[in-house]
C-alpha cells in the first residue's frame, strides 16, 4: 500500500503523541487524559485512560490498548478500548498512577 504526499503529511501533522510518551505512560502506570475523535466524529472529547499496550493493527495503524475509566464514548465506560494514534488529538499524562489491573478492581474485562 503506497501513500501519496498529502496522506503522509496528514498522518504526521495529526499525530499528537509518539511511542516514547506512550511507553513512558505504560511503564510508569500513569493515567492519561486524551482527546479522541473516531472516523465519523462520534463521541469526540476527553477520556481518562489507563494505557496498557502499544502496537500496530492488521490495517497497519498504530494503536493503543487501554482501559477507559471515564469520558466521552459510544460503548460506555469503564471499558477496554483500542485507540488509533492518528485519532488522538491531545495527550496529557497525569501524575496519578494506577497499580491494579481493572479485573482486580471489579470492572468487566470483555471488549
């Protein structure tokens, strides 16, 4: 799959978070406040997440697997979510940390 220059620039300019910031938040167990907009501009807004895993989807998109504690959503919260990095428009790590996985706090763990 090849990208034209416009698509490459759009992807680069829209990224508000990089792998280093994500890795730091995962390693340090920091809560992160993100602003996220899905492909149809549904439920745009701020969300409080616990980041757990960073990778690449089958469609070759950088993604973040996180547990959403609160904020805008279509599927309800708290809930496990996958976020595409190119749709995260702001990334604000908090000093507050988490130390227990969601199942240990009584949250459902199905997607």
